[in-house]
C-alpha cells in the first residue's frame, strides 16, 4: 500500500478533533466480507512534528516515556538511547476506544546508519492492563499488539513476519498501521515505505477488539547503549480515537506543601525541561474573589522543582492557590487548596509507605484513602523501588542516574497528586529512594560503586554522588519546614530533620538511617552480614562507637520534646520501627533471628531515643517493614516505653512475616484478643517488644495472578491515625488494600485493629513516687518535671485540665515548671512522696 505524506496529512488535518470524509481507502486491504467499511463518523486526529520541540528529555504533555531517561529530543528528532528489552513512548491523550471503527498510526523513522543495534522499532497499539483500565496501569503494566520493523530486515505484526528486501533503506522509512474493528475482531495492515518508495506490507487478524493506548515502541536485544532509532513525526487519526486531555503529563506534574508555625512551603514538580524552556513559575492565591500573585521562583535545573516559602500564613480559612507556568505560546495552570488548619480537636493522619510497582497504580487503595479524607499525609519512605516501571535503574553517569530516579519518582506523584494538592504532605526518603536496598548512611559518607558491588547493601555509606542525593532530598523534602540544621554534612549532602506543627500536634521528622552505623563496624565477613542467622553473644552487636540517629538529630529531639508552643500532643515520624519484630523474610519465607537493617539495632543508641521521646509521651509512626505492626517499646523492662504504629506497605514487594510462634519463641503477656504472634517477645538485640497486633501475608500469594489481589494477600494497605487533641487519644486503623468501605466488615482492617490509646500511654514507666497534685489557675498548661540532682528532664506534657499529679521514677527533689513564656512559674525543691496521698500545690499562671 502506497500513500504520499501530503495525501495523508490532507486526511489527518490538525491536532484538534475534526470531521473528515470517511476513510475510503483505509480498508482496501480487507479481503474478508465480515470486515465491512465504517460509515461516516467523527474522526479524531493528532499530529506531532518533533522538529518543533527543542532539545530536552520531556517529550511533551501528550507523552509518557518508559524509561524516561532513554527518550529525548535531539536536534529536531526524537531519539532512543536505551537498551531495555522493551521501551515505549506512550501517547496519553488520544487512546483507542472500544467498539467498531478504524484508526491509523504513522511515523517517519529510521535506524541510524552504522548502528549495531539488534532489535526492532515500531508501534504498540491497544495497550491495556487486564487488572485496571486506568491510564497509569496501561503505561506500566499494559500489553498491546506490537508492529514494526526489525534491524534484521523483517516487517512484523505480532508473531507474523514478512522479509524486507535487501535494498530497503532502514535508515529512513515511513511506517503505517491501519486498523479496523467490529464485532468479528480487528484487522491490522502494516506497511513500510522507504525514502526510495520501496514498499512492503503485511496483514493480520486479531480475534478481539483493540482499545487502549498507542505508543512508539522499541525492543532491544544487545546490551550496549546506542542512539540507534530516530523518529521525525507521529500522526494518528480515526473514528476509534478519543481525546482525553486529563491524561496529560506536565508541564506541571504536581505540588506538595506543608504549613507549620505560620510558614507555608510549597514545592512544584516539573518534568525534565530543556534549557530553552521557561525556567520560572509563579504562585497565585485567591483572596476576596481575585487571584493575587504572591511569588515567583526559578525551577531547579537538577531536580526540576520550584520551592515557595510564604510567611505569616494564618491558616484560619481555606485558600485556593494556583501555580502558573507561562510558556511563550501557552499558559499552564495547576490548582489546589491550602486548607484551613484543623483546630477543632481532631486531626486525621494518613500513614503510607513502600510503593512497589507490583500493585501500581494502587487504585482501590487510593480510592479508599480519598474517601477517608485525611487532614494530612505521611509518606515515610520507599516512594519508589529500583525495579519500578519494569526496568532497572541507571547508577551512572550522574545526569542519567538523576533522570532514572525522576522517572520512578514521577510514578509516585502521578498517583497521589490529586490527594496532595489540597492537604499537607510529609514525605521522607528511605533506602530504595536512594537506590539502595538497605543503607546505613554513616553521616553521609560515600562508598565507591566498585566497593559497593563487593558487599551490595551490607556496608555503610551512600553509593550515589552527593549531587544526586541532594536532588532526591530537594524533590521529596523541599516543601518540608526548614531543616533544624541548615548546614550540609561534610560530604555536601543536605539533611531534612525538622519539626512540623499542625492541628495542635507537633511532629518531629527524622531519618533513622542517615547517621546510622553500618554492620561492618561490629561484624566481619562477606555477603549479607546484616542478616543474623545464628545466635549471637551478649554485646556482640554493641559498641559505644555506633550511631543510630546521630548527634545532630539527638540534639534536635532533645529540644523538640520541650517545645510545645503550637502543640497538645507529640509524634515522632521516622522510616522504620525501633524494634526487630519481623521474623521471616523473602519468597522462601526464611527465618532470620535478627536483621541489622531493622530499627532495633544498635540497641544502646536506640534506647536513648526511646528514653527521650517518652519524656514527652510521644507516639511513633513509621513504615518500611512491609507489614503492619502495633508495638509498645521496652527499654529497662517490658512496656516501659511508648507505642509505635508501623503502617502497611502501599504495595508490598519483598515479603516479610512477623510469626514468632512458628519458631516457638518464648513470649508472655499476650493481649486479651489472644491473636497469635502477639505478646512480649525478646529480640536478638535484647529489646523487649510488646507486639499488640501484626498483619501477616498469606503463604501462597505467589499463586495469585491478579496483582491487586496479590497485593492484598501480601498485606498491602494504609494506616489511618486519628489524634483527638481534646481527649488526648490516638486511634490506630490499618486498612487492607482491597477494603470495601461500603460494607461494615472486620475484614476491611487487619486483625487487631483498630486500637485506641491515651496520650500518656506513651510513657510506660511505672511510678515509684509522686509529687504534690498541682491545682493550676488555668487549664491546658505545660508542665515540666526536672530532677534537681542532675537537672535531667523527667517529663514534659501539656495537661488536659487544671489538675495534675506528676509521677516520678525515684524518690528525690524536683523542680516543677508550669506554663510558658512570661507566665511561666518555676517551683524548686519539691519533694516526692511514695504515695499519691500527698499535699496539693496551687499554681497561678
């Protein structure tokens, strides 16, 4: 079949939907009477000349490249430089609808002369996902019909092939596929015409209707990166095409923001723009019915983020905002809302972690989270995994490695942007976000790729460069309140530990791995020395030289526990739980007595953190474990610490179980619900962990073919924590991936949830003495108790009413501090008593 380009364009028309005469010649190849010519219908068309785009990685808002870093515009051509077995540039906004009709895809393309590439180039049509019709699912899990040309001179539709003549010029040709669908199925006709007008065609019948995305597609068999394939243009048209502008990818991808202490910080994420693209973006706020420009920022050329910081934000009402990106020929607007700060006594907190692509794009979970309408979100880490998207990461060169990170980071934002646009979002990176399966940061120190290859994830230090690491930190944490320590680490790597006060709850945001010592500090050998498979001697894994949170973050925490200016309750946010409660690991379900990647090690330094936060009755929220836990910590004795909620993974990849009963490990104090694998267990590091609840996966999840059902069976889901700042209670809920919120059912949550505790339950120390009962002139005052012999802070709490009897843990003399600022009252020489029957003390503030 031959058709001149100018004739095709006459039919194609413009980018917008249009009306044209029927495709009179479209079905000339059809030989079976069952395929009848379509009647006149609305024909939708799209025409992209890549020459009109200047050099950049982002191809445009109508496209999504997978992998991102392997496609780019270079000197007026679209080129592919990767080596993946299959790569696609998806056309997002013009999918093929189901039902009768026809469509055509055409592109001028070629294989560069002198290329040694082994593989093919062409189209994939009808890309759909069998589990989820979401466009995001199609891009990363979708299957379609592949058509194209191989470097070995074959024209193909699926498995059907036609040999191209030796004189056919693979360096420059036009590829066209025509499709006709009706009740009998779909007929495809593919033709290739080179620049000398040599033409070859092939036809194939498909037994089903074709619907879904269209993509440019490459398949590569050799392993060297090479700029082999190029495209000049892409044209699609037909009655089966629809226009879905909501599927656009960019230029404004999403926003995240936080509000704390009257300071609003908002980040805007962009795709990889080119040097000739506009580099500024503006933030407008809707006030009194009119948009007001508040600020303009330059887009960071590495992470492609812009960070806005506005002071004196009252937070007393909802205020819509819009981000405006003014291109030379078009103004792009992304809108959201800064909500009124919830000061009505209830703060609903969404806890999320670990986003393996096996459950992407997590549609049932996202729908349920949206229905719960949390006031604030927390993504505690592993917003991406190295294998996400179905292709591996690139560690070097640095510029490609940054793009490799961004391509996987964009998967996260594409899913959750509609939730993040109108509520505060806390986001912190963890090991996989930094392209490491585990990491012990050792204060930002680096390890060479060559050294890392010998030990993989069982050695301290960062593999990627500080410049790369800072791009991750800026993209994920740039919108957080200013870090407590603004100066970078010796390596140049930035930190993000900080305080966020919102809804009368004060959150300390830390990294429990950035300063942590590597296992090689106490264990020698090769391989996975972080996996403890045999019993260890007492103190074998302990040393005063080891670091857990590090000196910087301990300084921050000690100041945070005393700062209650905007708070009635305190919460620590970190990446993982401070215990070793997982017992079985991996697809083979192997029993490990201990895992040094857990937050239960190093114990002495871990204990110091638990001691600090319990002084303020601080609750702990975290993730990372790939299964949910509720645990009460022990330090000197069982249950003398606070409570921790390890939230379920959004989508579990590497499986874990918490099943100590399988190994007949000794326990005591099983909760009243009598669920298995609960009670107090001593881990290999010496921690006494009171496990109240655990949500284990099934043992046969690998048999499940539906990936959403498999996510459910692997214990995927999300956490919801409700802070009642009036009654000072904390309600923990853990919803399963496929929870049906239309039905009241115990199966919607994991066994053992929900659980409600009181704020003061987060200091589990038993009282051995008491101070006089305080009768305070005003309610809700801050009360500090300080031991006079060493000036150690014993406890600090904003009390609910105006009566409070402090408990202490040894007899002695104490200082009582009531109130804050100018109204603070300091009462020294207060003697403890062995019983509560003690005198009262009146305090006027």
